[in-house]
């Protein structure tokens, strides 16, 4: 598979949110706004790229019996570093995302890519795979967050549309709105990309 295909498959064919339906906990829990969705996506992409690289480098040193626990230790270490960095340098985003940052450790997207791709490929290809899947996940979360923010509070990336303020629907900021918005975006995404897949 070419490097370009490895990178781009995460956008459409293997989009974690809209195609594979992976990582639903952070997808539904953090996307109350576009900024929150984008922040969670970028945090996940950071861990995804670095864990893919590290796992690809150490794959031959890990015995088969402890492969999954070893992957989780690598991922947990990177998430801890990310958590400390965010707490120190972007405390507002860290406070907003809260418990979802440590939950990156058990995100099935990251462990799935480690097992399915990084453990079988070179560090460069693993980094490309992590970047592609990460960009697809970040795009999905940002789009869902933007839709929920716009429909729920008539704003986008924190910018309020005064003329539309009375028409904001509270349900889209709440948990049921996440399911409604995700389902419609999933249908639109799969309809629009049916020929590409």
C-alpha cells in the first residue's frame, strides 16, 4: 500500500467515527462545541501518532503473551505526558475535557491501530497511519461539535450569531442531541462518500 493511501484511508474508508463507529465515548461526551471536539481530536491524534511509532519500534522486543499489556503501558505513558502538558499549558481546555483525557488510554481507536497496523509495519508507515486516522477523527469530532454548537447555542467556535440566538435548541447541547446530530452526520457522510469507498 502506498504512503498516500495509508495516510488518506483514515479520512473516508476507515474514518473512526463515521465509518468504523469507534471511540464513541469521547465523540459523544466532548463535542458540545467545535473547540472541544477539535481539542479532543488533536489530543487523540498526538497519542495515536506517537504510540504507533513507539510500538512499531519495539514490536520485536515484546513477547506475544504480553503484547496487549505492553501496548497499553506505552499508550498510558503518552497519555500521562499529554495530560501533564495540557494541565500546565492549556488549563482551560484540560478542565473542559476533564475525565476524557485519561480515557484516551482505553480508546479502542488507539489500541486497534497499534494491534492492526503499528505492530506489523515500519515506524514511518505507522506514523502516517496514526496521522491519517487522527486527522479523520479530529475532523469528525470538530464537525460534530460545530453542528451541536450551532444548533444548540447559535454559535460557532465561540462566536455567537446574535440574530439566531432565540432559535438555539438546548437538546443539541445535551446528551440526546449528540446522538441525533451524530446519526444525521453519519448518514450524510456515508451518502457523500459512498462512491469513494
